[in-house]
């Protein structure tokens, strides 16, 4: 087991800069998920840690040792890829032992390690089978078994579940987590699926076009996104983000949408006028209020999911989604009235950065 320290790591392909100096400190035994949209640089960063890509600038250290110039096999890491091709002509046991065979391990040692990994992964009964005789989930476990037998300091996973169907993905997610609980090996896991990130990670690193937006525990990111990007990326349905400006109404702070609809702010919000910004509120933080009180919203779609009802509506011209844990008798075209839980509101500046109350005041002084 080991810490992984990424210090201002840069990657460029010629003139194309695909990582602009990213830094993150991953603790010994931690399960960290790198998440972000396609092309933001997740695989590139993982491959730099693995030693499969040169590091253009900065340093990467594993267990306190800078590995920039070490070949992959000397880094004591093990990587599981999205396309984890198993050798079709080898049994499960042979597939799992393959890296040990290459390393010239003794037969007894190989058997011992394969038996141990097979037991952890529930593959003991399947050791004599060939890959074509396995289900997708079993094959995925064999691919992980190949990593476990090497007992590395760090596991690296690049979207290992994306080839599986939805149900199997959920099951494998739980298996990888429980595997991590037993082995406690430092793990860096790449996905573009925010649900996978939320459910698996000790901490999440949210990436966006070549840089890190925010690092934090899943619920820290959910409750306190530092940018509209993180606010919209983490959580489903996404946080509602309404554009407008800060204002006051009868001495009370309010937010006025671009269409002139007044949205309440907490009483302790700064009393400023004219500063542009973004009003963020998650779908579950609304309650229905009596007609002509609160925010008027015109219903577009009602989705009864059984345990929840999702309502898509427009406030002024801007679309919002609300989630209620009741079955509601609401129809499209109706106007409903909403009360946001003001203590849950997240405010951002016009550039999408999270605003503290102080920052709103500072902004006003400058304008
Ligand atoms: N060998 C290469 N030469 C030039 N550009 C590359 C090369 N490899 C990757 N890139 C570019 O680097 C950027 C980051 O790619 P990367 O594979 O790290 O993205 P990703 O976040 O893993 O995306 P995805 O979720 O689609 O797998 C992309 O814009 C990609 O086109
Ligand atoms: Mg990738």
C-alpha cells in the first residue's frame, strides 16, 4: 500500500495541452474516483500514474518515491482497463497467473496466490473454465483477479464496468467496494458515471477539460459544489441553475431571474443590487406552496417513478426539475407554486464560481 502524490502534473501532445498542471494527494489505502466528461483527461492522468504515458511536467510519486522515469513494471501498480481482454485459450487459473508466469514465479507460489485471489473473488469453482464459458461479470472478476494476484501497492481502474449491463454494473460496483474493504489497497478509479463516483469513492476528483474542478467526499461535493460545473455534474437530476441578478425587495435580499421572477434568499444573504449571478437549488429542496405564494412554475412534464415524482417546469423561461417523495395529482400546463429551502441555496457568480457572502459584497464594492 502507498500514497500517490500528483504535483502539478502536465501533459502535452505537441502543442495540444491535455492536462494543465493538476495536483492531488491520495492517502494510503484510500479509494479515489476520477470523474469528468469525455475527453477531460482522466485516462491520460491514470496512464501517467501507471507509466504508460510520459509526464510532460510536474511529478508523480508513489509511496514517497518520484516515479516520473520509472518503467511501469517497477512502479508496483496494477491496472484494469475497460477492455480487459482475457486470453481465450487459457483457463481462468492460467489467465490469473499469467503475470506471475511472466515474472518467473515458482509453481507453488502461483497456485497459492491464484487460490487466494479466487477465494476473495468467488472464482474458486471456475478456475478450470475458459473465458467463453463465463458470464460478463465473471470475466470482469477474472480481470480483477489478474491484478490481485500481483498484490500491488496501487490499483488503477479505467472504466472497468462500462461494458457491463446496468444490473451487473450495480452488482460489480458493490463487489469492487467490498474487495477494497478487505484488501485496503490504495485505488484510483476512473469513470464518467457520477453515480459510480458517488457510491464508490472515499473522495472524488472532479475533472473538467484538462484541470481539476474540485476534490472532496461525495456528499461534500453534493452539498458544497464550488462551481456550477460541479453542481451540474454531481447529482441526478442535476442541480437547478437559474440566471439573473441579486436584488432587494422591501429591504429583503432576493434573486431576480432574467425574466424578472423573484426568488427568495436566506435572511442573512447580503443586501446587494445589480450583481449578476446564478441561483442554484437541488430538485429535492422545493416544497409545494399554496397558490399565489412562492415561485410560480409552469408544469411541462410529470414523471411518476413510484417512490418519487419528478416534475419538469419552467420558471419564467428557464427550465427546472423538482423531485417530490409523494404521488402528486399534477398535470402538464398547470401552474404550481414552489417554496425553496433557502438554507440549501448555492449562489454562484456570473462566471460560475461559488460565491460566499463576502464575495458577493466584494463584487458589489467593485461594481
Ligand atoms: N495520443 C494522443 N495524441 C493526441 N491527443 C490525445 C492522445 N491521447 C489522448 N489525447 C487527447 O487528450 C484528451 C484527454 O483524453 P483522455 O483519454 O484522457 O480523456 P478521458 O477523460 O479519459 O475521456 P473518456 O471519458 O472519453 O475516456 C482528449 O482530448 C484526447 O483527444
Ligand atoms: Mg478515458
